C-alpha cells in the first residue's frame, strides 16, 4: 500500500488531469489549488508534504491559471470542490468583495521563531480581509542570451522599441502591469502611473504605446508559455515570471537573461473558497503554510521573496541571481497596486479585450 507521502506526490504529478483531480478530491481531507510547475513544486517540498505528514492530512493539489471564473462557478452552484486557493492579491480583493471567499482576518497566525508577533513580522500589504500573504514574486522581461549579440536589451523601455530591437514579443493577456509598463516606457514617472491611468487621456496614452507593438505580440496565459515561446524562438522578448526563468535555466539548460528594469513586484495570498465543506481544515492549512518555517521551505526551492521578515535571511545564495540583487534593481522595482486594480479591473479589462480584437495598422518605417 502506498504511503501518505507517495500518495500526495502522485496526486501532484497527475494534477494536470482535471478529471483525475476532480475524482480524487472526494477522498481527500483538503483540496489546495496552485499554479503548477516549479511554483507548486516549491510548495510541495517546502511545506505541503510536511503538513500532510505531521497533521495526518490527505491533500489533493491541483493547478489552475489564476482568476476567479472557476471559483465563482463553484460557489454559485453550491458545489465547492476547492478548499484553499493560492491567488494573486488583486483576485483576493475582488473575490472577497463578490462574496466568493471567506473572511479570514480573524485567523490566528504563528509568531516568528524569535517571538515577533505575526502582524509585525509580515511585510506591508500581506493581509487583507480574505487573504494572507505567502511570497512576493516578479514579472520581468526575458530574452535568449545569444539572440542579440553584443548589444542585448537592458531596460524595460527596450521591450517597446521595435526599431532598435525588432521581433515578436510575448505578453501576458491582462491589462494589469502591461499598461503601467507602457506609460513608464513613454516617459511617465512610476509614481504618477496610477494617477495617469485614472484619466481617459492616460489610458489612451498607454494603449497608444501598446499599439506600437501590437502586431508583434503573442499573448500568453499560462506561466510556462513565455518560456516555451522564448526557447522555440517564436518571440525575441517576453514578459515572464522570474521564477520560471530560474526553472528553465537551472533545470532545463536554457540560457535566458532577465531585465530587472522596473520589474513588477506582486504578492500571492492564500484564500478560502466560500461555502466549502472543509473550512476548519482550510484555516488550519493556511496557519501552517504561513509559518516562518513553511515560507522558508518554499523559498529554498524557488527564487521569490518571503512575505515574512523573519524568513528573508534564509533565501539561499543560489537564488539571488534570480532576485533584484543590487540597490538600483530594488529602487526600480515597480509595485503593482492590487487595490487600484481591484477597483478598476472590470472596466479596463473590458476595454483591453476589445482593443485586442481590433486590428491595428503598422506605422510606416516600423520594423517587424
């Protein structure tokens, strides 16, 4: 008979099969939803396997591509199969407002190992009514190291410069982050970006910048797609999660470079689906997953920053090349304003999708 450890590892490896995952969920104590690839692997090795062993829980881990669609469908049908979900902070705020997630702001979280209270140990912005922070991650510009010769791109602005750096671009299919980068590339001070996006003129300006490269964009949704686009030579540059670049280089012998200029800094949060049948165990899981030791366990396996200050010094040296590592890098980090996007996402995303569907003419003289 398989041990509990082997059972959960098998469940993780087969998570890509929705049918198997759904069928297995009924036999498990808890269903945890995450993002797949090295990210889910870092959670498995960092704390999920130990949680299962120490507390004698049977956990089913499945993957998704983010967003609230499936959560809304389950909650609205009163057929909730997902207990705990790893969400972008934007979606935690939106899901909480829509009544799709359980409030957990009363959750008692563990102090740090040296006795610092959780509310002082977590970094700013880690808490919301329905979410608790886990790690900070980065969206960056990635490219093949041997694709540009002696003058590779070095700034985020180079991504939008098709004359100096012609070729296809990969971009995540979302306005969040893309509109901010477009304005910064057009000369807007990062501190003024959201004030600009509050205005019709600012939005028009951001979309006009995106228009310059629109014929060259290949859109992606799943975090592994930009890695494949780059490795296959289908794009010369792409927006990409920095942790995925690490996985490609360290585990699959890729030779991808990262541009840290104005790297987008975002936070992941754990949340509990409304009307789930395993509320107590879901709360217990988040308490376990957000202990300093659990977060340390995760960042030992993927180059993201911990949401707890007490875990920061444990980020391994081997991960530092895939994190902002100079003072200039850190100064240029661009913090994505999840609260602003929660207030504005629906309207702007509708415009963004209409914009994608409209053809655009390529200006004369613009290289492809």
